[in-house]
């Protein structure tokens, strides 16, 4: 509405750029999935809600499943976030203080997970996402394993240099870092979470990283 | 059907004892909540599915909400399980080996959470339970706080005797024990979990308790 008012062409939304269209498809799809379920939402409905044709969607995504998988990668498990984080910080990370890096990682992750789109996805995922197949894209188990492997390399590097304890495998240590954060996300950072719940989630995440760093501190 | 066949009074279920009626109400309510949502299920439907009158339900529960709260207490967060466990083991627990007690606790909890009724509740809870109010009965936040306090007393006892590390508060240590188990429950022990997923859940729980015990071991 405000969009048409701005352009002055009532009843006809302005043309969106390719990037904007792609983002609009993802946003709108997530809103509709959350409101009426994945099965109950059609590509036609998504197109209609944006004001584009169904064929315009196919220019960006080959199917409804492909839209879900992209949402899953962007705001689902922390895999994409972990990869970005590792890439940004690069090789220097292995030399940096684990306490600084892991605190920074946790704080950034909580900020990302607290965004409205991510919280909406958390609620939708709790309702439907766990039904995804074990093997395919969009499987949370596969995503966790990938995060364990990628982040595990940094943990291994730190272990080899005696910066963190070697009492368990690097991959399981990543799991112990992430699993309590997943609980925080599900219980305190969903679409209907109150301000107080979200605050509690952030507080618990800080307590968790404090505990984790004490637990892996070399003796 | 098989019930009528057994009694030979087709079309008329036999009278259930009070205990059986109560259990049937809980089982049937959970099945209906899971299939059609809490809001979409009426007391009349529950009564009809069991073959009893609606007023017979009121002999056991004052409302649909009361049924939900009882399910929540029985198969929801581990609070009831924690309390039973603490009561059964009694005062001897503080003197027992933390490693033995905590391993036993985790194994028993996973067995309980893997039961069909508990897995059905996990799926239902993911869909709707987090919407419960923060303060009331049926609030997962309140249940976690209670488990932290009750179990925390044992942890405090162990800390005072130097049996586990004192690096964080007893209450937060309970949280660090339970939060990864909650993630395992949500991701691997829900109603639609495959055999392989459930197996993975049990394996992760064992790895977690190993890690936890290493982390709290006095230096």
C-alpha cells in the first residue's frame, strides 16, 4: 500500500530489482509458511502476495522446496553463520585467543537469531522443519554435522597449540558449544517470545559461554 | 473395537476404573492435541473418542487447560522426573559418586523421553507449548527454574564436599547438564523421529554426560 502510494501508481506495485524480488520471495514465503504451514502454501499464493507472476518466482527458485532450503541455509542452523564467521576471520583465527573468538561468535549468533526473520523461522521450524529428511538439504542433523566439521578444524588447531583442553574430540566440543544455544533459540528466541524471554535467552547464552570457556581452559 | 470384542458387548465399551479413565483421558487428549492442535480439540471430542460422557471428564479434570498442565507435568520438562529421581535416591545421593548418579539420571531420562507418549508430547510441545504464559503452570521456563533449584541442592552438596568443581553456580551447572539434553529431545526424540535419529539422540546424550563429568571433575 505505502509502496503504491510512494510511486503514485495505485493498484500496481513498482517493478522490483532481481535481488529485491528474491528477498521478497523469501520474506513472503516465510510469512505464509509460518501462518498456514508449508503444505498449505502454494507458489501462486506467494506470487500473489508480492504482486508478481508465478513464473517470476521460477526465475529465482525452481520449487517451493528450494525456497525452504534457502531459508533453512540463511536462518536455520548456524552452519552458514559458522562458515561466514570462519571465512571473515580467516587464518588469523587459529592464532587468536579462543576466549575472544568464542565470545564474539556467541554474541553475534544471538544477535542474528534474535532478528524477526530468524525468530519467525525458529517457530516455523519447530512446527515443521524437523520433518525434513535426514539425508537431504534442509536436514538439521546434516547441518549440525557440517558445522561440527568446519568449526572443529579451528578447535583442533587450538588443541594442538594447547590453547584449549583436549579432553574430548574437537567435533564434540563444537556440539557442546552449540547445543545449549539451540535450546536457548527454541525456548527463548521464537516468533512469540516476550521481551523478558528474549532477555533471558541472551543472559543464558552469556552464562553458557562463561561456563564453556572455563570448561575448556587448559589446566 | 478389540475392547468391545473382548467383553462381548459390541457398541458399548466396558466401564473403566477411575484410574483407567484418567489415563485414557490423558492419552486420548494428547493424541487429539497432536493431530488437530490444542485449540482445535474440545472436551466433547475427547469424551467421544473414549466413549464416556463429557461430565465424566469433569470428575477428573476441571478444564482442557488442566489436562494440558497434567500432561506437561508428566511428560514435559524433566522437573517431575528430577523430583522423583531425587526423592527415590533420597539423602544417600549427596554421599554417592556424582559420576554414577548423573550417568544413571541421564540414561533414565533418555529412556523416559524416548517413550511414544513422551515423543508425541515433544512434537506437540514444539508446535504449541512454547506459547504458554511465562508465569503459569505449564511454563517451560518456570519448570526449568524449579529443576535447577531442586537438583541444584545436590550439586551444592557435592561442591561443598569437593566432589565437583565450584567454577559456576550449582543452578547454572544443572542448566548445563540439561540444556543439551533438551536439544537432543527436540531434534532426535520427537514423534516422527526415525530409528536412526533416536539412536543418534542416545549416542549424543552419552557423549554429553562424558563431557559434562570431565568438565566438573575436581582438579
